[in-house]
C-alpha cells in the first residue's frame, strides 16, 4: 500500500463554524489503492531493546526530564514491580514532590519491563495510563505520597512500543488487544456507553443516523433522497430461514440480459423476531439474494423499514406519506448487524402467484386478442371509433405512468428546508463511516503483520537455539524481514491513530449536537413544567382567596339585610 502525506491547516472534514480551531497544523495520511512490497531492505537495529530505546528517546528535553525522575537504579526497581500501583508506589517513595509521570518516563518503564519479560507490568502501566485523567496542579495538595503521582495519557509511540514488544514476546493476543485500543482513542477500559452504530439509508446508502444501545424505534429522514424511514433496533429472539428456488421464465431472463429489467432473484426467505430495549417485539419477513444469514440469534441488529401509513405530510388538501416509491408501509428494506457492521439489502418475499404478471406472454397475448376483437367490432359500427378508443387508452396509460413515476414521488418527498438541519450531521456521519471502514481495513492488515512479526521472532529464537554457524546468513535475512515489519507496523499504527482521533472529533460534534441539545431541552421542559406548577398553585390560591372573599361579602350582606340576626349577634 502506498501512503501519501499532506499537511493542511484545518481538518479535511466540514465541521460546523463554531468548532474550535485547535488543530492548527495537522497531518493527514491519505492512502491510495496502489500496492508495493514492504520495505525489507531498510537498515535494522541490533535487537528489540536498541530499537525501543531509539523510539523512547524522541527529544533531548524529554531525556533530561527522565534523568531527573528515573535513574538507572529506580528504573531497575520499577521494572521489577508486579503492577502499575506498585511501580507508582516505588516512584512516590523516591520522589515525594508529586506530579505527572511523563509519556517518556512511561515508555521507559514499559520498555524496561518488556526487556525483562515482565509483560504484566507493561500492560498494567498501559491500562493505568489509559484510565488516567490529569486534573491539574490543585490535586496534589490534599493527597498522600502515592496519590500525588499520576500517569500521563498514552500516545502513538506508546501504542507502537507495546505492539512490537508484545509481539516480540510472542504474546499475540495482548498485542491484538492493543490494536483495538488504538482504534478507540479516548475510550477508557470498561466503557459501557459506546457512541453507537451508524446506519445507512436503504435507498442511497449514506449514513443517516446513529443507533445507541438504549434506543429501540426511531424515525429518521435522509437529506439526500428526502424520504423517511423507520429504524427498529434490538436483539434477535428467533430466526427462521428457508431456501427457495424460483423458475425464471426465458423472456424475463432475456430482458435481464439486455438490462431492460433489473430484478434481483431471492435465494432464501427469512423471518426474524426483534425485541427492542423497551420489551416490544416485532416480526419481519424478508428475502435475500444469497442463502447466508444476515444475522444470528442473540445479535443486535437494526432493521430499516418503510415508514408506516400513519406518518403523513399535508400538502394543501392532500395527505401524502414520505415513503419510498414501490414499497409497502413497514416493508423491510435493509438490515444492519451491530456485531460485524455488515449491512444487507433485503428483498420482498415472492408471492405464490409471482408468475402471473401482466408482462407474461400467457396473459399479454389474450389481452391483445381481446382488444383486437373489440376494435374490429367497433369498426363495423364506426370506422373512427377504434382510433379514438386506442388514443384514449394510450393517453390514459401515459398520464397514469407519468403521475405515478414522476409527479407522485416528487410530491411525497420532504421539503428541502426540513432536511437542511440534518444534512450537516449526516455529512459528519458519512465521513465517520468512511473513516471506520478505513480503520477496519488497516486493523486487519496490522493484525496480519503482528502474526508475521511474532513468527519472525519465534524463528529468530529457534535459530539462536540451534546455534549453527551455517544459519548466520539466514538469521540476517530474518532480521531484515523483522525490521521491515516493525517499520510497516509503526506507519500503520500512526495512520490508525490519526483516523481514530478524527473519528473521536466527529463523535464529539455529533453528540454535542444531539445529546447536549436534548439534555438542554429536557432541562428547559422541566423548568417550564415547574413554572407552570407554580403558576397553577398561585391560581389555586387566588381562587380560594376569591371564594373566601365572596363568602365573606355574602355573609355581610345577609347580616345587614336581616335586623333580627344582627340583634342576636349584638346581644351575644
């Protein structure tokens, strides 16, 4: 794969105007489709420790700071610790001032731990770095000696060092988990609030919405085709599949061959029951082009269906449904599997009388014969009558086809102004979808290279164990291949980290637009509700005061109008 780098002053994606311009100098690596072999001919290091040291010492300032915090004796003691807590305790005993362990110091500890074969400490330090959030200088004051020190956040050099080091120690599963962490920058371990799964439009296949774990049914609009769709998200309770075989007539095969008629032939029929997080279950029946199952029981999916008939839009005196043409209300159109991200187009289940079509010769020829007989009969009565009937039939058919295929679809579309609000968000989601697809491809390539690097390290260990002088040239070849794999891993991990960082930026923009606005709306609604309750209480009090005042006035009128009652009250 050939990678080209280009520097720019702003991100490549059209963020909203209010986005803070923090990235003044960003470098985006844009991959091309061309491929070239790995650079195996580059110079190599003596061993993994020398390569790691060259990677750790990235700047002279960091080396100076590291010499003040970690000397050789302290680094040796820290690298022998069992976990990150013990390592931080050893640092706090030697350095009581407190602060943040820099990324350079963290890489030095990880490199020393990997050099000693202490992979558990390296992983523990990494996960502690990933869970750490620097809260500023004020946190040091009221804390004990151990709490005064905190780990810094991991950077791309930390990821690269761990992946190569774990692969060299033949811990491939741990190295693959590190790659997963690179793909999800900014997400701490044990995260249970994911961003969600991006769902595409069933018609134009652009990203339209994000389905989060707590969401079940939502109505979305596409800014490109301007139709609405209903998304049903949940877990599959049951699934039933049946393979079918259809006999395609020769005339239909000919039309498909000439590309006059485009119709997908279903190969299997599926019936699934999807349960939403709220507990409501729906049954969907659809067909697929292949016999492969789009999902399995227990997996979370999102089924995009045509909007129901209850969703209408008033256009003057007409009530039109913003539904895609040629689809029934609630008909399944697309299924998204949340586990692997696969999106499958769904077909309509063929009916039993699918062969009885108006285009079928067995039906078309008798109709033509009936029309010809009618024309001959009407020609006996009036010679011009067949022409008038034919012209009226053709004009009526043309008007009906024109209205159904051109006019009605345009009327049912949503107005452009109503989808302009969601167009920016859907552009961001489309870019996010592209980035995630690219990250997935790079992740697969990196995983293959990790396995190859581990095999080269294992082969190198075997050559050292054999100790035959005749393997000296082969050992040099293995080292060259290993160095090429390490360089390729470093480049790919840097590229994944860049893509993941931009994806996190898009997630922030989308969530700020959706979740924060929704939370503010909820707060506003609650404040308004409280104000309404207060006003209602005041109105109730005023009503009571008014009733009490009217009762007092009525009593005074009665007393003033009846002199006997007033005399009795005066005697008392």
